[in-house]
């Protein structure tokens, strides 16, 4: 008989029972469910709702069930619907009628809200650790490539010379923001909903704060309707995960481009590449491509849960059973991606000479030529127009700005002098950009130092 079956005259249709059941996926919450139940049982005993002896009996039985599940000795039942009722059924079978007292003052509505918060809190911490490892690798790579010159791009066209360190540090800033979002999400979810009951609390004198403290929460939710129906914390995580995946995808997109024969900036380690079943010469950046592809999966998880929640009246509705699979999928996806991206970056080979050669093509020093004129008193707009004509001339001749003779420059403007070629040298173009946030090695080195401090502040 169902634990809620007293109201019903006939059993649930077999097809509906299977459709209704969530144990296939929410069994993943077994640890959180049992730890929450242990805290609830201890509190029931401390406030006198049940005897201390009964509370101890409940806690011992729950601990035994937890151990057995972890040892693979428990098979869950579809007919028991979900993880909550499976655990309660097991408990009652093992310790007798006292097991039926566990649910006093509690509903599955506040129970599942508690479980999901406990689960996400733990997974956010794990995700944070993986992001930290990725950041440490990026920072180390940046330190190693402070003077690895490369072209910077806008519109995927060569724009200005920078360094690989400067480029990598852009991603460091993105992932630091991701850490901040995860930290904020964790802070907001860390309130215990247990005690909200089905939606209107309970008449039992529960000590909500005691349970919250035992489970590591900062406090309790302040409205029972919101306590059982809020999934903002799950949506916040999915949003943060989506942005994090977007950053991973952008980085992987560049790694795919850079490893191509057209760029040849990097080579992927064999351990993070695959081949072709028909073309023996191929070495494909499949890991980076798959991370890029999995980004859409996490976006889908976010949109799916937003859609589930958008029209729900207060308080709990069965629709909300659809929250867990989206959260579980996003957690699995993002953690697997982080686990493979970090060593993929760490083991890739950087072709410094090819990057430096690339920085010299495409007139990446054109802005510096215009700046040279502006520093000699030519209005920048006029300097821009003149340099544009010089670029057009050099382009037709198939030469770079540094290959045009001084006499040719002086025919265009007498302002050009011998110091011209130093000003438009690629290394000088980069080293001269010492403004905060710029690509000069000294500036980037300071950015690395500050970023390490920010990273330490974000760890918890």
C-alpha cells in the first residue's frame, strides 16, 4: 500500500505508476535525503515530538540504510515512487512502526527542496574546485608566454599584435567571474526549507534553526510557500553553468582554429586528439569540439527548467519533479568538460615562431603607425586616413609597413623620421602598451599577480 494510500479506493494504474515515479533519477539524492532525515529525527527527539529513544532508533536505522546503499546492497522500487518514500519504506521494514514517525512535521515538498539544495551546494563546491584548477593552469601558461607574440583579432581578422599571455588572461577574467557567480549562487541557496511542510508549515514545535545548523545552512527560509516552491537556486546554478560553458566553448573554438593547418599556432597532445576512420593523416581536436557542442546541452537544461517554472501557481506542483534531471545533466556535463579541458590546455604545444610570424602579417602595426603621427602633432583622424592610404599601397605591392622605405614614407609626409621603424616594430608595439589591462609583458605580469589575489579571495 502507498504511504499516502488511505484516501484512495483503488490502486494506481501500472502505466501511471511508472510515469509518475522519479526514483530512476532522484535516487541520486539518497545521501542528502538520509542526512536530512537524520537531522530531522534528532530534532524531533530534542523538542519532545518523539522520544529520544525513538529518535536514536530512527537515526541508527537511517545510518544503516545509508551504508547499505553506498555498498550497493539496496535495490530501489519503482512502486515507492521517489527516493524519499523508498528510504522511509526501507526504514519501516527494518525498524518497525517507529519508522512511520520519521515523517512527522514534514512533507515531501520541503524534503525534496532540502535535498536539492544540499546536493547543489556540494556540486557547486566541486565545480568551483575544477574551475580553480583550470584557472591555475591558465595563469601558469600566461606566465610562461609573457613574450610569446601573436596577432590579436577582431571580426576574426588580424587587428593588433598582442601576446599569448594577454590572450589567455582574457579567459582568466571570464572564469574568475564564473567563480563569483557560483559563489553567489551557493550563498543564496544556503537556507534550509525544512519545516515549511507541504506549504503552510506545521503545528509541531519544530526547531528549524537546529536542523539548519546541523546541515550547514546559514539560516532558514522565511516563507513556507516560497520554501517549497522556490527553484531560483537551481535556475541560478544553470544560468551560471551556461555562462561558464559559453566561456569554455569560446576558448575551445579558438583552440580548434589555432590547431588547424591554416593557423598552426598550437598542436594538441595525442591524448586529447582523435583520428579519422578513412583519412590516415588526420589529427582532430575532437575534445575541444565536443566541449563546444555540449554547451548547447547545458543551455537546454536552463531553458527547460525556466519553461517548467514559468506558469506555476504557488506552491508546489508536480511539474517541479522535472527540475532534477536538468540539474543533474548540467552538473555532469560541466564537470566532465572542466575535467578534460584543463589537461588539454596543459599538454598542448605552442608554436611560438608561427605565432610571432602571424603577428607580423595583416598590418597589425597600422594603429601604431597612426599613433606615431598623432604623437608628432598630426590630428588622429588625418593620421588614420594617411595610414589607410599607406596600407592600401603596401597591400598592392605585397609588402608590410616595415618594408616600405623611409624615402617612400617621406614622400607621403615629411613628418616621418628614422625613429619610424622602431615605433612600428611588432615587439615595440606590444611593449609600449603599458596601460592597465594592456598587453605589455609588464602589465600582463601585474594582471597575473592581481588575478591570483582575486582567485584566493573567491575560494571558500
